[in-house]
């Protein structure tokens, strides 16, 4: 009987330990490291149902790829997506393409983009395959949870050679790096190159 109680106790504590690990982890340590290449088969469907790839998303200097939870139910994501839209010239004027990806369907993305007149690409990853390829799925949500498959919110600055140049993230899911922080990261990259 004592062994069963110990095992039950360990099974109860294991998810708590995992959650504590998640909470204490530096959020920029998730996913591929700066200097790593992104997968070459990065393809998705945009809010208009059009197939998109890295090649037709990137600008001259590369791509800023934003991972967010949902444009349907996450108020922090909605605020972030609108903020990016209002300030997207800080990214695009520096020669980078801009796209944001979630597990939402194309219908949800289309509705949100049209309602807010976003002006940039939203990508649908309904099976979280790209999210998993980047290794940033939030494992805190189990298979039957409505948020199963969401990523940890992150922003990747990717060069034209598909190499990750910078990563930005905040603790938790309520705070997001502002667009000016992305622009500062891009400017810092340019300063080191030239």
C-alpha cells in the first residue's frame, strides 16, 4: 500500500514540477537557438487560403515570424496582432517580411484580419506542425483542452538564408515584446554586420 501512495504522490507532483520548470525557464531558451536554420519546408496557408512559404514571405533582409496563441480567444494575442499592424513599418522599412502564426483555422484568421484591417500575413497551423518543428508548443495543455497545440508566444527574426538571427519572448503569455523591441534587435544585428 505504501508503494502505491508514493507512486500516486509522484504522479501528482510531476506535472507541478513541469509547470515550475516552464515558469522558471528563460523564455528565449525555447525553440531553436540563434544561429540555427529553420526547417526548409516551412509552408502554411494564409488567412486568404493561399499557400505560403519562407521564400514568398521574406523581405530582402529576411522574415520576422511571430508565434501567438489565438486570434479567436486570447485577448493578449489580439492586442499584440493589432499593435504589430499599427507599427509594422518599423519592421518592413528595415527590409523584413512579417508574418504571424497560430493554430487557428484560416476562417478565424480571415475574420480577425479583415475586422482589424491588419495588413500583414497571418498563417494557419491547425495541426501545430510548424509549432512543433520549432519546439515551442505549450505542453501545459493536454489533448482535450481547447488550447491544445498553442505555442509559447515568441518572435523570431530570420535572415534570408533561413538562419535565426534573434529571438524575443517575455515571461508568461500576458506580456509580448513590443514592435520597437523587434526593431531594436534588427538594428543591433545591422550594427554588428556593418
